[in-house]
């Protein structure tokens, strides 16, 4: 009996030490990379803002940006994100004050290479420009956006993400 307890302790101590060292290593690496990752994310947001409303300046208002051109408010830019086929899709959306979409820019996505990743291509994203919020649905769902062949789930996901978030921003800005 005593021998089995000693054996368990002998096996457990190295495992506990490995867990402690692994946990400490993860904590240190997280602390060392946290600011760098945040900086990269902010650069992506800034880049996407300039793509949505070129030449505009922006004021952060809550969880969206007010777009200004020559001091005049022209619309809003906001991040819309949600679940796609393979992971989270994160987009920047530009919307005029009347609720018409100016454009979208995909900041990040993890969709299937060669299929779902095409949601980030201009042939797909340019379809959103000039559309009213209620038209941001796939054609087969009664909207004006053509889905990508072989990537209907990704296409539907991004239209739902953009439309849902745009509706929230419209309600917040009224």
C-alpha cells in the first residue's frame, strides 16, 4: 500500500512541475506579445477605415466611428463580426447616414481556402456598395447579393453579419 502511494507521488511531481512551467511560459509569452498583437489589430482597423471612406477623418463614438469629410458628418464605420463556415469573420463596414452601405472590407477570416476566402475579394465585397440594409441578403434569400459558388455558408454568414450589425448601428444613431 505504501509503495503504491510513493509511486503515485513519484509520477505526479514531474507532471505537476511540467504544468507549472508550461503555465508560466504561456503567461510570459502572452504578456510579451499582447501589445504587439493589439498594435497589429489597430493597424488593420485603421487600414480598413481608410479603405471604407478614403480621405475621411474619424471620431470613435461608442463602438462605431463617425466618418467626417471636411468637418461634415457623412456616415459611420463599424466592425461587424460573427461566425462563418470555418471561424470568425471580421469586417469593417462603411454606411452613409441614410443607411446605405458605402462598402465593406474584410479584416480577417478563416474560411476554406479557394472557396470561402473569396468573400474578401472585391468581386464579392463590391456588391455591398450602394445597397440598403434590407437588401443585404443573398439572392436566394430575397436580397441583392450573389453568393459565391461552393461557399454559400460563408456568403450567407457575411451578409447576415453585415446586415445585423448595420441595423444595430442605425438604431443607435437615430
